């Protein structure tokens, strides 16, 4: 019943409206926190297997055992990402939105020819194979071929860091065409 002196609504209506407003605010907050945490934990990364006949080689074991658990790309720290089962052998990935993927033990890239343009990064010779939205960089001067797929949005830091690891762990070998 309305308060005849002030014309205010009944107390039960005010209490109900307040409870509903608080419940709505809590629901929105819970939804926002749930969405943020689910995007932070992107879950295992599914990857398509590619032929990697030397994936079980000692060189791949050495290289993958030495890669860092974090890479820095454009000032952002990218953590190692869990791979979905069945995970391709000798493969590691970093980051969530546009992950970087390192594969070891691959076949010789067909783009590697005597006239291919190679880039020397921190003592390692790489062959860049551009793709849509990403480039794959192949290590071509070691006993095994490894490939680092880097999204176009990434900086040069990951390539430099992986080059340092390759140079430290795998001796250089003459190119094979």
C-alpha cells in the first residue's frame, strides 16, 4: 500500500526492485569473469600432422628440449601452449590467438633450391616460405629440417630466440639441395 503522505511505492516493491538490480549486476559480473577466463585458457591447440620422418631423431630431441617456455613477440610474452591429442611428434607451440609453431624433423622443403633466397639470423640459415597470414621459416643448415610458423602480426623476436637455440644446440652443416 502506498505511503499516503509521500506517494512512494510500497516497501515490498522497493525491496524487490533492489534485489533484482543487485542480482542482475552479479550475473553480469559472473558472465564477464567467465568469458575472460575461458579466453585466457584457450585449451589445447589442434594441429594437423605433417610428414616429419626425422621427428624422433636425437637432433630434434635436443632442439625441443632446449626451446624456451616463453617467447617474446612485439613486447608480449607468449607461453608454451598445450597441443591437442594426437599431437604431431617433435612439435611445440606458443601463444593463444595467433600461435607460433615449431616443428622438427621435416622433409627438405621443395622451395630450397640453389637459387633460393636465404636469410642468416643469429648464425642460422633460414628459408622463408610466405603463406596467408603467416610465414614458415625453415632451418636449412643443420642435420634436421625444422620449421617455425610465425603469424604476420608477430615481431622478429621469436625467430631470433629460436635461432639462438638452434645455433647453440645443433651444429651447422652444408646445405643439401
